[in-house]
């Protein structure tokens, strides 16, 4: 029972975004260099998962301490995990475990700093600072979506660099594709939390532009990701098979139209938040799969 509660507060199913990001970095490396270091791969997955779990745990802690999660309507896609408002865990325990995961991810990261140098140090430094301040300074300044996009990009770049000791245009564009896909999920999930976030002084992108105007911004995210994939194909750095990512278009169209019609209704919006999550994961998975013929 207690394990299920911890898995709930860690938001295990959302860790898939980081799994996809690491997988993209590995796939790009294999296509370019035809090598995969097993130990580095395992440690990369472990470190990234630990850091991702940390940011989710600390987010739940700070949202509870600020009173946001006690006044927002929780759904399976938004409003926090509900673990702290329901009294299933102590806030101090969630905070300590969140810091513990941050330390674990950092220790693994420092190993790669020792073996791979300054580039990993820069990526790790960004990760540590942004994770700790995400739920306070970053979200309050309206930079959450930007942070998530950069985070996804850094995971791909870091994974690729650890395997190859280089950074290429392919890894940069691939990283941005993955980061923007993850950012879209956060963006639509902030609609139901608009009122609660605003009442507590938080400034999300949706709050900054208003819910109605924000529905139009939704389309920018998939446009960026698809455009970069098409660019990569056209200049020969992504495989032609990456066109299979276009199969997810119906999911994002469904989500965008649903958001336009239901942006002010939490219950009606939930299915379209789920479609957005599915779009992000399916597109990312197809992107990874498109490299497999190289294997």
C-alpha cells in the first residue's frame, strides 16, 4: 500500500517522457557511431529517472505548502497527485525523498562529469538548480514550459554526449523535438489549475496570456516539433522513416480542437489533456523507432 502511494506521488507514468528523451539520445548515437556503452546507458537512465522523480516530488511538496493543491480540482492529468492533501504521506517525508533523489541523480551526474568533462558539468549544473527552484522561482516567473523544453533537450544532448563525447546538429534538433513535446503536456495541464495558481501568485504561460488566447498557442508546440523533424529529414540528419511521426497528427488535432471548445471546463477538458499526453508519447516513441532500421 505504501509503495503504491510513493509511486503515485512520484507520478511514475510521467517518467516515460524522460525514458523517451534518453532513448532518442541513444538512437541518434547509434545511427552516427554504431556503439552503445551498456554501463553508461544504465547509469544515464538511473540518473535521469532520479532527477525527474525529484522535480515531481518537490513540486508536490511546494504546491501543498503554498496551498495550491488544497484548492485546485484534481484530475488524472492535473492538480497534483493528492497524496499530501489526503494525508497519505507527511510533507517532510516527500521533501526529504525529493532531495534524496536529487542527490542520487547528482552523484551519478558527477560520475559523468569526472569521465566526460565540462559539458556534462554544465548540463548537470543546470539540472540541479532548475529542479530545486522549479516549483518556486521558475513556475512563478512563467518559464515552466521553457524549462521543460530545455530539460528534454539537455537529456538528449547529455545522453548523446556521454556515449559519443560530441554534440551534433542531429542531437540538438532531436533534443528540441523531445523537449517541446513534453512542454506541450505541461502547457495543457495548466488550464485546469489556472484559478488556483493565479490566486497563489503563480504565473504560468496560460495565466500570462489568458485561457482563451492560450488555446491558440497550443498549436505552436506540435508545429515546432514537426517542423524540426521535417527539417532534419530534408537535410539528411534524420532518417527518412522519421516521417512516421506524422501518424500522430490525428491525436494532436483532436486535442487542440477539444481545448478550443472546453478550455474553461475542467471535466470536459480531461479527455483532451489525455489525448495531448498520448500525442507527446506516441510521437516521441515513433521518433525513436524511426532510427531502428539503422540497427
